C-alpha cells in the first residue's frame, strides 16, 4: 500500500507525518529549529537551518517506516516567509520571516497601489519583503523569490520557481482571477522573480535521484505543491463545506469553508483557495494569551472542575491582552473589559472563557454578514480544544455542535494534500 508524507516547517521546528491511503498515521517525527535572529523590527532565519531540520526529520522517519513505499510528499510552512535565490536555487539573502516588519516604506507604497481587498497589504506581507529586498540591491543576481515551502520543495525536486495559491496570496497574487495583477508593475516588482502559481495539492515534480538515495525513497517519488501552515492545519481536521475550525491558541483564529471568497480588509478577513472552495477567516487578539496573564496551566486545570457552564456568570468581559482589536471589532484603541473581578477565581476564569466564546460567536456572525456561511459544525484545535467545560460554554453561545479535532497537526494536513494530489481522494481523512 502506498504511503504519503507531509512535512510542516514552523517557526520552531520541523514535523513530519506519514499516512496510508485511509489517512491512518504510520509514523511521525519532530525536530527543533534554531530561533529567528532579530534585527530591530526584522526577523531572519538561515534557509540552511530549515534544510538541516528536514534532513534530521527524514533520517528519524526512515527508522520508523520504509520510505520506498512513500508515493509522494507535500510541504507546508509559514506564510509570507520569503528569500531570494539564484538560478540554481542557492539563497542570496536570509529568509525574512512571516513576522518581519521592517518594510514599512514598501507597505506604504503598496497601500497606494494595491486594491483594498488584496492580502498583500502590511509591512509583513511577502510583497513588502520582496520590494524591500529589491530596494536593498539584493535582487541583482536573483532569479527566484521563494517562500519557505517553495524553496524546500524546489530543492527536493531540483526545480525552483513554483509556488501554491495560498502562499502566493500575500505576494500580491489574485486568487479569483488566478493571475499576477497589473498593479504589481506600478510598484516596480521585477516579474522575472515571481514564481509560477499552481493550486495546492498539484504534482509539480519528482524527487532528485540524489535525495531518493539519501533517504531511501523510491525513484520517481512525487513532489506535490504544498500550502501555508494554517491552511494545512485546517485540512488536517477534515472540515467540509459549511464547517469551521476555531484555533484556541494564544490568539483566537476562525476559519469557515465557503463556496465563495469573502474579503473585508478592514477586519483582516480574506480567503484562501482550497480546491473548489474558499477558507474565509479572521483573527481576534483575544485568546489563550489573556488567560495566561492571570492563570497558569495548572491553575486552569484545577479551576476547570469547578466551572458551571450551565450557569453563566453575566460578567460580559471582552478579554484582550492589551488595548486594540481588529476582528470582530475594528478598533485599534479598544480597551480590555475585565472588570468587575469576582473574589472567586473559578468565577473569574469562567467569565474569561465566556468572554472569549462571545467573541468567537460574534466573529462567525460577522463572517456570515460578509457573505460566508454560518458554520453548521465547528472543530477546535489548539490548547483550548481539550477543555470540556469551555466547549459547553461555546456550544451554548454558538448554537452548533463543537468538538475537538481528531487531527490537528499541519504535517498531517500536508500528508492529506499529498494523497489528494496523487490519488484524487478528498482531503478529509
């Protein structure tokens, strides 16, 4: 039976996951990655560090499963992480990370030329990074502008200059027209650097003979176009049309699968293509980061047993870690609302959980008003997914079934994408 490999490059590590044709996990590995180097508002990583982590992950993986049975692989990685490379794929610059925000002047130029609905706005967009690198003179000998997943896939295949529609979004790609728009020329973008764009989950090459021998892959092992880490995480859950995924991490991130794209840049809402559907999403500044300001994980676990989801506190909090919110309210000066604080810590915790759940419900209602479907079911990923009391609070406010996703790792989603690209099987497990 053929196996399928997904590789996830995050900011702190490389994860791999091998699944069979039925979506069952056969092996997994995790390797730590060097931290980004900060230079003022800039954050960089050496692309060779990614390769070294991938190398170690595959070395560990071959001890668990025969890699010659892997039919193909896909890679997901952080969105808007960008570098320039020469015609042979050799990096000419460090990788400017997804949260590198030094390209302030370039972001201003983009704000004048780009449509409001474009995801390329902001100093951390990959387009702003490309313009910054061009202005620095680094583009002179460059042939390719590559995202993190593009460079790794290109090295494995020995063929560079290809990206997927999800990674291309913040580089200015128009996912509706499926083309690089004309306004990029007004910004002076060097089109020779722009990659060819294909849908996520499309076979784009085969692994080189050198690397097949290095790790024991069969000759002709296919490379499938990948995606961003957040999209891979959505795919991992198996959420179908009209369903949503809420990520309860440090922040609160909502994504719903829609038949049509939705864009509302004033709320940070934009859409990624996923097959014939779209992932419409928004992110609040609220989330687990607020809880950590008041309670340790041990505190939360201890107090959760005393919560009473069927008896709302009525505290009406809007939990934020600091002033400012963008979704579902667009107010950079919005103040956290965390008073009055009851003497009982359990009640205070429940009030915080209710407040975050209320923001989640408002977020999905806003997405519905903007044109996305209200979810008929919500799956949850992240640290808060396992809190049963919080789930009951959320179900009451959301009015739909809420459950913890069985699979949450982006590497699993990338493996499903590889399987879909090679067999045509749906991405759901």
